[in-house]
């Protein structure tokens, strides 16, 4: 059909009209959204808001923009801003429209309470985690208790004591592998330690270790993919729907970079397979060769909806990722300082030798004996302090109580109420530099943990926040200490005297930004060493 001139003019007018209408609609939506946000910001700033009495920057009280800017645009730098806010506004500050931050260790037992006092997690904090439906990622107090109970038994002191021979053996394998680098080029020690901690937790939790220490070289390992996943935390906090894309990644696992593929394969393929096999074994009463983390979850009184394969796989994966980076980074920080200050290493070795450990011996004193050594314990505490564990704030909310803070600021008494349900948190990266508790806080000084009788100083111990506190503190403190005591003792006796730092300075172990865990300057190449 041939169109007339009138028709094409009419089409053009309708076309322009269509475009204008679409633009108008989009503009109206944008204007409505902007008006809504302005009204919301006005409410956040008004005396009507339940947090209006808490001091802090006005922009942070009005909107999440400062947090978005520092954590997403600048990459994990809001904790530093929060630290600076405390210097201006005091120990209690409002850091965003719905959250308060505290910098007073004396209030920590109220925020991280135990003994039947309910503590939820902040929903915004959990939104950044891919590991939804895990204990770690659970907002509600009661549901968290239900999910944590079977795991807590698995990580009890008596269970970990039974694991000691295995950790001893792994510590020696780590030393063998490090010594085999003798005369070779420099390598990344952080990655080597991560292979040790990954083998320990994977062997214990899944019945079969990932075997990174017995493989040639240090790659692939679990550190790189864990860091890659954690880098998304702040983006997901602002765009939480994106985390659901992760569930489709199993389809493309063969095309992903090797280390990212490793995470996806574990989470989406290998762990669900193990769980299904374990479920089948339980149905046939087959006794597993050794306990795994799945047995207590499947045999517990968890309701059936909590025992789905996908949820259990995520829970197991959370344990794997929480158990590797924290402990290995603490070991790396300790190693750096011992190599940088040889008199501390000498002192530590002397203590170990006096306790009966042989110079080149592969047999260490028992974990319980090592725990009695004051200087070894002090070195570990100081390493935990300067490695922070989780550097970012870990907020809690009290759904059933209003919290009352009483303290002092600028020599005046202050008092604030934190209304029920509102998140309030503390950050290890800030607390561990409280100069009142840890004078010269950036320096590595193990002696600060000991008094003149070589006993631990209680007031200093109270300042350590590495494992968090209360009902949601780290579930695997026993395992972490077991790895640190045995790993460090073996290293100090057999490897550290032959280890040299390579192009590594204090900057390479100093917190610069965070992605839950602390990160050093982006240009850093981690702790690199050679072996004589
Ligand atoms: C130096 C070593 C470690 C440090 C500093 C550390 C630190 C922490 C912190 C601060 C939390 C609380 C996080 C929050 O409040 O959101 C936590 C929770 C947790 N950690 Fe650790 N951790 C360490 C080792 C381990 C190990 C070896 C494992 C694994 C076996 C592990 C498994 C977990 C789990 C499962 C949770 C969640 C507990 C819950 O929500 O109930 N951690 N850890």
C-alpha cells in the first residue's frame, strides 16, 4: 500500500507524541521518586524520627548517600568515616538514617547481650550477603538460635580437642611445603596460610579436605574467590536483588574464571551432592567414616524446611569461607611482625624450647600445654587485634528492649536511649585502636597483654573484639585458637628462622579499607617471603 503525504505527517506526529509521552511518564516517575526521597530525608532529620536525638552528621542522618559514596564508590571506606565521626560527636553516633554506632567498650555487653536477651542482626547488613538463610545471615534472634544450635555442638571445645592430631599434622605439612620453597623465588605467604586453614576446616566439616597443602604450588586456593565474593558485599547491600543472580551461575560454571568457578562449583554442585549422599546414607542407617558438619544438622531437631539441600549447602559454605580468611590473615600479620622484629621471634622460640618442644621437632607440645605459655598467647592476641577478624561494623538490634547508654564526652556526662529494634554496632577496626585500652595502638607489642607476673591483663582482654560478642559471636573460636596455637608454634620452631620478608612493609599488613574483612592498600602484593 502506498502511503499518502498526510499519513506520513500523521505518523510522525504520533511518533513524536509517543516519545514525549514516554519521556513525560519517565520524568513523572523520577520526580515522584525524588519528591518521596526528599520527604523521607526531611522525616529522617525531623524530631519525629526515633533516632533524632543521636548526634552525627546531618547528611548521614538524612540519607544513605554518604555510606553509598564511601563504601560503594570509594570501596569499603565508610568505617574510616565512622571512626572520624566519633572524634567529633563522641562515643555514640548516628551513621545512617536507621543505624547507630558505638565506640565505648563498656557498652559492648549491652549491645552484644547474652542470657535470654534477644539480639537480631541488621537487615541491611545481612542484605549484602550472598549467604542468605545461613545462621550468619539470619536477622531474627529465634531463628538464629535454631540454626546455630546444631553447629555449636560441632565446634565445642571437646570436639575440637579430638581434632587436634589432625591440625598438628596439617601444621607440619604446611612447614614441609614452606621449607620446600628453600632457595626458590618469593611467594605470597597469605595464600600459603589460607591453604592451611582451608584444609583444616574442609577436612573437619566435610570429612575430606580440599587437599591444597598436598598439591603442587599454592593455586588454586580459597582466598582469591572468597575475596572476589566479599568485594560484592557493599554493592549488594544497596542492590540486594542482584544476589539472586548467583543461583543461575551453576549453568555457566565451566566458563567462569578458575577461582570464581571453584566457589560456584562448591556451593551449587559439590556441597549439594555431598548433602544428598549423606541424606541417603542416613535413610539406610549407614555409619559415616568420620563426622561431618552435615550430620548434626540432619540429625538435629531442625524443622524439615530448614533441612533443604540448598540451605544446608549454604550453611556449610558459610563455615568454609568464615573459617579461612580470618585465621590465615591473623597468622600472616603475626608472621610479618615476628620477621620484622627478630627479638620477638627469639623470645617466642625460647619459650617454646623451654616448654619442651624440640628445635627441629615435628612433635609439638599439646594444645593445652601451648595455651599455658604466656608469651605465645600474647603474640596470638596481639595478632588477632591487628588483624581485626571482621573489620566492618557488626550491628545488632534489640527487638524487645530500649537500650540506655550512659557515658562521658568532653568531661560531661551523656545519656542516650537506643529505641527497640534499631541497629547499633561496633567495629573491631575502631575498637582495637582505642588508645585508652591499647596505648600506641598501631604498634605490635605482645607484652601489653601481660602483667608483671606474666598473667593476662583482664582490662586489656576486654578490649579484644575479633570474634565479636554475645549470642552471635564467632561459633568456631576454639578451632581458630587451636589452628593459631599449633600453626604458630610449628612455624616458629621450624620455618620462621629461615624465612625472610621480600619487598614487604608495614603497609602490606595495615588496614586500608574493608569488605567485611580488612584489606590493605590496593597496590599491596600481600606478605611476600623467601626461604633460605
Ligand atoms: C581468627 C579467626 C576468626 C575470627 C577473627 C572470626 C571472627 C568472627 C566474627 C567477628 C563473627 C561474627 C560476625 C557478625 O557478627 O556478623 C564470626 C562469626 C562466625 N564465624 Fe568466625 N572467626 C574466625 C574463625 C572462624 C573459623 C575457623 C570458622 C569456621 C569453622 C568460623 C565460623 C564462623 C561462623 C559460622 C560464624 C557465624 C556465627 C553465627 O552467626 O552464629 N570463624 N566470626
